[in-house]
C-alpha cells in the first residue's frame, strides 16, 4: 500500500480494439549519424489499409517514420501518417514509440527479405497513436489516446491499435 495519502486506486487501464493497420513502405532513406551514437532513417509510407469495427480506409502516400536508431538496438519512432476513411474523412495519425530488437535477432531483422518472418513475440514494438481530424463524424478520435503493438510484414509494417478506455 502506498504511504502517500494522495495516491488512490483508479482502476486498471483497459483497452478496446480500434483497428488493424498495414503500412506499405518505400525504400528507406538513411541520413546517417544524427547526433552522438545515433542514426536517422526515414521509412516513407507508400500506402496501405486500415480496418476495424468503426473505421476503415486507406493509408495515403507521403507520411512516414523519421526513426532514430540507438546503438543498443532500440529504434525511437517518430511517425506521421495521413489516413482517408471509406467515407472520405481525412485523419492525421501521429505516434512515437519504441522498437527494441534483442541482440540475437539483429542479423535476422537486418535481412529485408526475411525479417517479416521473425516471430513478433521475440521483439518489443509498441506505439502511442493520437489522431487529429476536422471530420464531424470522426471528431471523437480527437479526444482519445491509443496504444499499438507493431510487427513486420512483407513490404512494410503493421499494428494492432486499441483505444484506452
């Protein structure tokens, strides 16, 4: 039990499935060293799809992940994507996160032809998506916080996104 009397039990964090998203990627652009012991790579979005019970549509080309790589095998995510729902609304999706690859997986993950075959339970790939939209129908997205679990797919990446309720 906490000793600070201001600490209260507010319940466990619960989530609810929002959608699955697959992002097709352009060939990466390696900017090289971006500071002490870090490397910056842009993984540009070429397109993709998303689908869930309340939302579905396409990932528009032009966004991407301006990732920083640490020498310890962790990638710091800085992602901005534009989505178009099946009813024509535009959504701005941004998220940070961490993608940590254990040392024993680094050679397998470096092979673009095979990295999507690595079991996602063997690495840590988590995100914190937020939305912006001017769509009245989808305005509820402006007020939620989400969490996502990422994994590699052939030609890109994918996430299962859930809203925190």
